[in-house]
């Protein structure tokens, strides 16, 4: 086959360092737009982005030429530099992340899940949400190294 083709959808989740509530309601839209623009510049088309004051969810198509870890590195680096000037000089993202593959048939459900973060978190903390995502995706983890 002469042409390389792929369609890999990723649900990426990460929080602010120590889950500091830097992303107030008045700033979230700007932060989400910046994250989406960064993904698009990496040839990783943003499908939807959402979250709350202490974490974000990004649903995007992975570029054919980039590994997930490089996309995460670039998205966090570029948005962190920008956020230090717009959000707070103390702003930073946590070191880790969760990345989960999504079937195209599940995109509507994941989009709804991301859009309903406010309602979802009335009943569940970020830590419990992240543990549930890990379990649902069959990811093993060590509690000592997940949180910072």
C-alpha cells in the first residue's frame, strides 16, 4: 500500500498541578479554545474540549505522524506558556495524563460526557472519575504515582 492512512480517536484527560482550580468559568472557554487551536496546529483535529476548574478532557483525532506522548507534551507546553500570562503566573499542568482510544461509534457519547462535566462532578470527584476511566479502559495503575 503506497499511502499511509489512519483514524485514531483519543480521549485525553489531565489536571492542573495539585488540582488547583485555575480554570474559573470565565476563563474556561478561552483555555479550551487555546487547547483546540494547539491540537489543530499539530494536525490533531479537535472534536470537543471541556472540563472544570481543575482538569480538562480533550477528544481529538491523532495525527498519523505523532505519538500520543508527543501530542500531550506539546499541548501542555504551549498551553502552559500561554496560561501563565492569561490565567496565572503560577499556572501549570500535572505531569501525568490518561489517554484512551475511542471508537468512532462512541464519539457522540464521549462528546456528551465531556459537555456534561459540571453535572457529572456534582456526584463524583475528579479522582473517582479518573479511576472509573482507568477501570473502564482496562488500565492498571498505582495510586502512589497517579496523583500530584
